[in-house]
C-alpha cells in the first residue's frame, strides 16, 4: 500500500505516530518522517493514522 | 424501518458510519445534517483557513469507500424525535424511521444576553461563520473578542496576522486558564501581548453601542472599545433540543455508557463526539464531555462497533472505554499540544524548559498525572502520553 503525506499541510503534531509508530516518526528536529511503501497487513493502523491526522494530510492508497 | 439514522453530519457522524461498516453492518445508513456541507474539518476555521481564506471544499474529510452508499440528508436539521415510535422529524417535514439512532449533533457557541445592537457580533463554529468573519478581518479593522479560551485566542492571533487591532475581554484572569492553568496561561498572554493584543481580563462586556451595527463595546470598568467586528467565543451549548420530550437527561449533552449507548433510551441509541458525556477508564471521576477533535473518532469507532453488534443481534462489547483526549492549538508560530485532562489538575509543575520559551508542564491531581501540555515541544510529549495511558 502507498502512503503519502502532504508536507504542505503537515504540522508535525505526531498524532499519526501513535497509531503506526513503525510507519510515522518525528525525527530529532521534530519533523515528520514516514515510510511510503507499507505492507498491506498494516492497513488498519495506517488508516487509523490517516483518521487521526488533524490536518488530514495523510493519503493511503 | 430504515436501518441506522445518524443525526449530525460532522466528524463524529462520519466516523460512526465508517466504523459500523468496518464492523460488518451492511444495512442502510442515513446521515442528517443541518449544514448543507458534507463533513468538514473545523479546527482550521480559526487558524490557517481563517487567515488564507475559507474554502469548504479543501476542508472536507476524505470519506472511506465503505460509506459511498450512505444517504445524506443535508440542509435540514432534526427538530424533533419520538424514541418509542423510532422516528426523527426534520425541519423540511421529512419523517425518518430507524432501527437504531445516533446523536452526533455537536455543540454550538453560547450567546450572552448583551444589550444593544447585535449586528456585527459573530460566533465561530461553522464554515459559514468563518466566511462571515473572514470578510471583516481586513487590515486596520478593530476586532473585539469576547472570551479568552482557545478559540478566542486563535482568532486573536489570526486577526493580528491579518493586520487588525485586537482587544480580548474575558472574565478569566489569564487566557486559556481552565485548560492551561495560570502560569502557562500567563506565558501565552505575554506572547499575545508581544504581538499587540490588548487584554481586558477579569472583565465583562456591559453593552454593545451603535445604531444598527455595533460600533463600540462597553466594558464593566468603564472602558469603551471601538469595534468593527465582535467575536463571541464564550463557551458552548450542546445541540440536544431535537431530543426533548423523550424523558432523557439533556442537562449536559447525552450521558452514555462504555459502549456509547445512551442511558435510559427506550430504543437502540448512541451518542458520539462533543455531545457525548462518556466514561473514560484512563481518567478518574464522573463521565464527561470532551470538546476535542480526536474524541469524535474515538467515540465514533466504539459506537459503530456497538451498532453493528446490536443490529445483528450480537451482544455489545461492554469493556471499559478508554481514550486519550488530545488537543493542539496554533497561535502565531507557537504550537501548543496537550494530552489527557489538564483541567482536572490541582497541581501544575513545569518540568522542562521555561514558560517564556519552549516548555512542558505536568498536571497532577492528588499526585496522579492527569495531563501534560507542551509549548513548542511536541516530540518530547510522547513519554508523558504513555505514562498517562499506563498508570490508571
Ligand atoms: C473554530 C474551531 C476550532 C477548533 N480547533 C480545535 C483544535 O485546534 N483542536 C481540537 O482538538 N479541537 C478543536 N475544535 C473542536 C473540534 O472541531 C470538535 O471537537 C469537533 O468538530 C466535534 O465533532 P462532532 O462531530 O462531535 O461535532 P460537529 O463537528 O459540530 O458536528 C455536528 C454536526 O451536527 C450538525 N447539527 C447540529 N444540530 C443538528 C440538528 N438538530 N440536526 C441535524 N444536524 C445538526 C451541525 O451543524 C454539525 O455539522 C475546534 C472547533 C472549532 C469550532
Ligand atoms: S498527524 Fe498529520 S499533521 Fe501530524 S505529523 Fe502526522 S501527518 Fe503531520
């Protein structure tokens, strides 16, 4: 599954990181880093991450 | 019977429908909304969307394909209901019958009874409100904001950014004092003052002055403030009137159990989002309504599962409901973030940084951690959140 975060929208609040810590992470500077290509079995958590993003910046395909 | 009827087409309504589908419910779902818009994201209405221009199309939530077959009945509020007959009546005369009902009608801004003309006094809850307000926030406009909570403070910051003169009048002694406490509230006040906001704290408005349109606002200490626009942000009222006459306790939203089922309802009925007064296993004390953006998703998820169970004749999951309230706020370049329920605290300690810069404060009640707030220190909050989830 393909994950995209609209970095113009993302405010680096890290809400997504709590839902899928293996996919989304805030780096040492507090900036979001994420994995773009994710195994299908992680879909439920990745979709939860997209749901809880306050900026609705995450697209899961 | 028409399956599930959800009243309220906001985030809570949408998430409940998606969750019912994810839990296997395949029957009909109708979502009724007072606003003519499909569900959209409200927080930007006081922040970026208010400063850059309000376009509802950019604010719509992405809807999961599983709810493509939902019937949206938008632009007509529910005005009545009969929970025994299982019907909801809409303002356009439509009567919908249901097997199970969801109340997701949220809250609306409280209005103060203030003497004088009312034109020019705006509240902020909907995209239409934000559009109206945006039109008036022109450079040089004199803005008077009633209330120094999150919405009042965010509007103040946005109005300053847009070149307005801003006065905030509030009965509280510091901005955002209830969620933040005095020390962080005062630290945020200093930041606002640095950007030019004038605060009138411990004060209340005694009247609006003007012919048809408000031109001045009078304060109880005798001050008169010139006003091109007044923003009233003094708390909220739950949208429950459409449920009157059914014997439910409507004094503070709707009381629900761990499954989000409404207590004392004579039919399968659930409540989600800002309107739901729910228990929370991670926080002590009585059921509470939490007006935070992440709660409609949490409560909606649970309600959807309960709906799917009830409508297939299976028992509902009655495990204790536990969710982490989480709040963020953007003011100027500052980011506030909170986890838990800092408002419950009897003791607040700054544990990292200092309030005049990036910092973290712990909120404790009877020695127990009940909340954490960070100013410009987001990533560092994660361990505190974990602690909040682990200890109770
Ligand atoms: C300007 C603003 C800024 C915010 N900023 C933040 C923030 O930074 N962080 C944060 O955590 N939270 C924030 N919030 C709070 C957050 O947006 C709410 O907690 C969330 O929207 C609640 O969702 P809900 O679905 O319960 O209610 P709502 O989103 O209010 O949806 C309820 C819907 O029901 C409709 N309705 C009402 N009555 C009826 C009726 N009788 N019949 C049919 N439909 C009806 C309403 O029109 C509305 O569309 C903000 C809110 C506002 C207004
Ligand atoms: S939740 Fe959204 S805004 Fe926050 S870091 Fe993740 S993608 Fe960015």
